[in-house]
């Protein structure tokens, strides 16, 4: 059982490290929020499963903590993203990569 618990703890550490890497590598605040939220959620859940395997008497507390993480992380990240959008922070855009521009140009040419 110790090996399985160590695998889950290692998996949680990997997800958290990937989330930290995503915070550094992503171009704008919206993708950073998404990266951090997904990685923190998966990493924390893997940590909790590993801790639950190591200490079976903690399962009820760990399930409550996991439920709170699953409830608050997505709600918090979407609320922060919405507040940033309302405040005027626009998503990152690569010039010339908008797929709708040719369609709009062709529709403007019609009489």
C-alpha cells in the first residue's frame, strides 16, 4: 500500500509542478488561471488520495476537503476571470489568427 500512496503523492507533485510551469509559460491571465486551477485541483486530489491511503482513518476529513476543493476552485477561477473581463482585461490575441476575419470581409463585399 505504501507504494500506491507514494505514486499518488508523486502524481500530485507532478501536477502541481506542471501548474507552476503553466503559470510561467502561458501568455495571458485567462490561460494562467485555467492552468493553475486544473493543476491545483488534480494535484491536491492526488495528494489527498495518497494521504488517505497512508492514513485510512482520515478518509472522512479528506473527502470533505476534496469536496471543498472541487467546489471552490472552479467557481473561484471563473469569478476571477469574469471580474477581469469586466474590468477590461482582454484575452491574448495573435494578430492575423482570427478565423472569422475572412468571413466578415467577404460579407462586406456583398451589395
